[in-house]
C-alpha cells in the first residue's frame, strides 16, 4: 500500500498546524475522511435528501435505496449472512448499549457477564448498569503482564451462570489483538453468546463475523473513514429477533393502537426515528475506499508502522512502551520519564503533532498499568514512517524543554 498516494485523498492532512505540517497520530480517536466520503455526503444532500421509508415520492425512494444499499455494503464488508443483521446506530457505544438494554433485559440476579480488564468504558459501563438493574455480576478474564489475555482458565471462567461474554477485539490502549475466535468457541460450548467490540478492529483488519462466529459486533463509522454519527451493530438474526426494542417511536413498529404496538421486521425494529442517511452513505463510500485498498493491505501497512514505531521509540531514552509485541493494533501507548503526558502533548502540539493523552476511556486498564495516564500515538492508512520520526524528535524536544525548565 502506498500511504503517500493514499494521503492525497485526505484534504485535512495537507495543512499546517501551529506553523508546522500536521502530523496526525490520533486516528484511534477518530480517523480523517477522504474526499470520496466528503463528496458522497455532499452529493447525498444535493441530490437525494428526503426522509426514508415514509414517502412514496421519488426522492424518498432514492434516500431509502441509498440507506439500504449502505446496509448491504456493511453486511458484505463483515460477511454478515444478510443485511437485516445490520442495525444502524450512532457509534459503537450506542451499539453496545442496545445489547446491554435489550439482551440485558433477560439478566437475573446471580447471572454473570464476562468481560476483560482492557475494555473501553463503552464496553464496561453499560454492563455495570445492566448488572445494577438485574443483580448480575461482572467477572473478568485476567490479563498477562504483557497486555495479552490469559485464556488458560477460560473454561472455569465461563460458568453455567454466564449469560454473555463481551470483549474488545483490539485494545485501544495496548493494541492487543484478542483471540476472539477461540473465546467464542469456548463460550459457545456452554451456549453463551459473545459480543465483540470491533471499534478498533473493523477499521484496521479483515473481520469476518461468520469466521469469528461472534453473536454481536459493535462498530463506529468515524474510526473507519466515515462521518461522525454513524455506526452499526451486527447481531445474529435469531438473537436480535428474541430481543425487545431498545429505543421506541416511529419507523420501528408494525401495528399500533392506543394500548399497544407490534414491532417491525429486522432491522427496523431497532431503528426508531429518522436515521442518519447521509452518514450511512458516507460509510458506504468509506467501505468502498477501504475495499479498494484491501483490508489485508491496510493491516500489513499498520504492522509495518507499528514495528517501525517500536524500534524508533525504544531508541529514545526514558520512553516506556505498553502492550505486546506485534502483530498488534496500530496504537502505541507510552510514557516519557519525568514528563506528564499532558505536558508532552502540549509541547508536541506546538510542533503540529497530534497525539492523545489520558486514560483513553479505559481507566481500569490505565490503573492496572500503574500510571495515572499515558500518551498514545495511533496510525491509519495515511500514516507515514516520517511522522513517527517527527514524534520521536518531538519527544526529544520535550525532554530538552523540561530539563531546561528544571535547570533554570
Ligand atoms: C475499543 C473501543 N471501543 C469503543 C469505543 C467507543 O467508540 P465511540 O465513542 O465511537 O462510540 C472506542 C473509541 O475510542 C474504542 O476505542
């Protein structure tokens, strides 16, 4: 993959920030958008905009067709059996909340939900609330010191009380790629469904829900070149059919009288209200863009960047890097001795370098690492090795700056 050629499709990257060429190393928070996506959204509003599923007029039919074509494209992208297994939502957070409320409604006192200590808050708090509502208990697959999951005791952790396993495919802090297929197999032996948080995997590697055999998959479009405000939940038909709706209102009903209502067929049962059609159109364009690159090539590009970054950053004195050896996701969390990550970020920002600092919405994990916060550089299809060199130079400058400050 020629990242330099890919980069030309991203207008935002071609600018200076604080007088320096922008070095955007925060793609795990949100990706930048290629022209093809920006133009698809623009075209939708210029030529197709109308409310969907409601009107018989031509524009409404066009908008409905655009939405349903986007759904079919998403289904093919993750190899779902049918488009009806794709529910459009705002983001991965909403997708997980949908499952936590609708599937979680069947939880009872003493039931167990199995998670991992590396979950993003999006895949932790909804389960804490579901546990609070039902009296269910949260349990955790332990983590090895290198940031991989310790799955040796999985058969003991999945008990007759386990009702669901929910875990991230790729850690947004450590980059760990979890052995999802293996965990799904162990869970299914006990008849337990598995929700996979695909927020950091689907944008970066080939993901095939039938090969993984996961029961739910939550994804945010904005991390995979699509606009903010569109995401999707994949769920197996038999599970989705057995669940009550999450949100209620227009679009999701079959028949309504003043006392009761019956639900529309999948996927509409879970899509109350007017959907983000422009977002779905943008997501479809993003998927076309990624398919043109090839998801295997995207994954390999990031593996090269991760290996390069590990080599470069390990040469910088005082840098501690967290997470396992590659292959791993294109995120590198680190700390620089004697410099708080927030101060580091401020200095880097002056150099036009955007990284993320804090607990990255995974506070229990940051605590397990024994630090108050980390800095995180994250990569995507447009990231160049030179940008990692710029990061290393920026860290050296921050070190000089703070050493100088202390001397004075
Ligand atoms: C692993 C993981 N899960 C879930 C989310 C939540 O994504 P969103 O805020 O788009 O819902 C993120 C976002 O950073 C993430 O990294």
